[in-house]
């Protein structure tokens, strides 16, 4: 990871994972904090899938961002759809609005991570630096150095 945006997205992924962990824990012990998971079993599975995806994204593997995008898109996309339908029907509560905020972050964050990894993939694998490429990618210069080093053998008598 070379850019600050990559570091910030990874940190935000971890922070959102911790937030979802707190929401799942508080819901399981019966404390109301204003956020409610859609499905507790899927939330726990999603926490473990997200942990694996964070590791892959940290290693800059595109598979991790795809797993993260698909899992969060399916989970939070359905939640966002139900919330929007509730808003259109007029049957919303304050918990629905707080869940809409969390679902919006849960949809936007994986998209940002996916595009960041997709755009940065080629730069990380094939960095281009015009100041040094003439030296390191020039085989003729390497051959000249090899021939010259063979002729410069000094002996002490």
C-alpha cells in the first residue's frame, strides 16, 4: 500500500467492522443502542467474512475487495431496499433512519475499497519512475558495466 487513501480505507474498514461487532454484541445481550442488525445469524457470518476480507485487502489482493463488495452489497443492499420501501410507505421509525445510515456506509465503503484496489493494482505491480527506469531497465548499460568490471582487475605485487 502506497497511498494514504489505501491506508485510510483499510482503517475505516476495521472501524466499521468494530462498529458492527458492537452492534451485534449489544443486540445479543439486549441493550438498545439505536442500531439493530437485520438478521443476527447473517451478521455473525458477515463479521467473520469481513475479517478475512480485511486481511486480503491489507495484502492488496483483488479477491478480498470482491468478497467484501459482494457480501456487504447483498446484506446491506437488502436492508437499504426495505428501508426505502418503508419510507415510501410511511412506516418508518428513528431506528430505520439510523440503520439507513449504517447501510449506506455499508454499501459505499466496499465500492470505494474495490475501486481503490482496482485503480491501484497496476501501479503497485508495475510502478513507473522515469528518474530510475533508464538505469534499472537498461540491459545495454548492464552489459557495459559487466565488460568494464572484467578489465579492471588490479593486482598487488
